[in-house]
C-alpha cells in the first residue's frame, strides 16, 4: 500500500536493534484516516472470503482492527489480552508469547465465549517481525476450532522470519507495507 | 444514550464488589457499529467545540476513541500507555494511577511530542468510576498545557465519586450511560 510505505519513509525512525518507530501515526498517536484506508485495502484483498470476526491483540492492534472492521460489515472485534498473572479461570483460551522488544514472557488470553468453533476469523496486527505474538494468536485460534481466513498486517519486517514462516504453514498473510531492509545509521528504509 | 443503556441491561453482568462486566460488546469483544453510534453521539454533544485531538488510555479506550475520531474530522487519537517500568526517558509526560480493580499502581506515559501546548483535547474512556485513570490523564493534560474541551465516557458508575468530582472541578463530562445503582444478587441495573 503506497500511502503506508510513503508514510513510513516520511515519519518512521530506524533505531539500532531492528527497531522501527512509527509511533506518530500507527501505535501511540493514531492516524484514523489512514487506519480507515488500511481497512478498505484489507477488505479489497480479502474480498469474497468469509469473515465473521476480527481477532487482534492489545494494545496497538485494537484501533486498527476496530476501524478496519467497519469495512467488513461491522463484524465484532475481539482483542486478546496480555497479562503476567496466572489467572486460573477455565473460561479462557490462553497461551504464552515471548516479546523480543520487551524481553518478557506474557500470558495471552481470550474468553472462550468470544471464539466460537467454526467461525471464520481474520487476524489483524500492527507489526509482524519474529511472529511470536501472531503464533500465540494462531495457537488460540487452533484451540478454539475457528478457521483462520487470513492475516492482515500493517508493517511486516520482511528481513525477520515471522512472515515467511506463516506463509510456509499455509496462512494467507497480507502485509500492507513490507520492509525489506532498514539502516539505523542512514535512516533509510526499503520496501519489498 | 438509549441504545447503550439497553445493551448494558441486556448483556451487562453485575458481580460483587461493584463490578459491571460488559466485555461482550465494550471491552474485550467490541461492537464497532455501537462504537460508531457512540462517536456520533459525542460529536452531537460536543458540537461547536474545538477538538484538535482525542486522548485516551490503553487498552479498552483505544477502539472506542479511534472509531469516535471519525466523527470529529479524523483528528489524531493519542493513547496513554500503562507501564510498571520506570523508564527514565525525559521525552514523556508521566504520572501514576491506582487501579482499584487490579489493586496495582501503574505509571502512565504519553510522549511529549504528541500533546502540543494550546491544543484542544477531548478525553475519552470506556469507564468512569473512582476516576483514578481520568485524574491521571488530566494531570498529563495539565502538564502538557493542553485545553481539555470535555470528557466523553461510555459507562459512568454514578454511585462512585469520579464523575461528581470531575464536574465539581469544572470539567464537562458526557457519559453515554450513567448507572445509578446495580445489584449483584438480582442482576438489576438502573440508570440515572
């Protein structure tokens, strides 16, 4: 998606350690007009596929998924919660994910009544890099018996293995901007 | 807002300790069509007031604020982040808030460059009860020198002191549903 690539080139800040900061339009300050056009683009890409629900993960995925859902006939959005507590409530699907950015392990939970076996789910998130958060969401989908219709990502770091691994497993991944390389020294960002 | 009150009566679950669960449409599973109509209602209530930006707090405020922002000319949404870490980055406004629900103290942060002195800000959140999260957001607004044009709340627990305290301080608070009483034994919920 050209607009998103241009915006990343214009406002993205590259830091050492493969960090790409896009917090002035994507995940701290939110450009909701852009979110809307991203939603329209996913709706175009996934046209003809059945989407009963959108699944995302807090926090940065929520705004993007909620605005995008308006382009999918206002389907419900469910967001997985990250917690460090070991709640023993049996009414939740749960898995663990490792955050490379924050060097932590999170418990990720979704209430069982919000993922119904047989439902067709589109999974949306802001970033795809190592794929740890997405692997966690997909494990929850598998446990719930829902059908993952596709994965919509705003920014994929194509030089990290998450996207390739998901595509090898047969998932349809639609990343609106796929960064092929970035340079913390020069600030340059290239797209696939 | 009649639709929201009806929905709370229909789907809200009252638990001991003043807990009102509305997670099947407001803060775990999100009814984005309802969010849109809530945004339209705030736009009607705050018509004629200048809103340059919407401020909210993760996680449950984000989806509501992002969908609502579409009714305010797609102004940017900034969400405050909750963290338990003491990051010493001087580029952030920060304050502490106490969560009664989670019995914890959080550090709440907003990057300084996303709140510009003199900007007119509408603060939006899903719940208002004791008002601790809102007090934290308002402290950040004061520190940033922005003008708080109003406060939009989805569900106010009118029998807890947060809303009254804010109104006494002169803030314009528009709660779309104001619960006057609720009973965990019978499940009954009354509105003001």
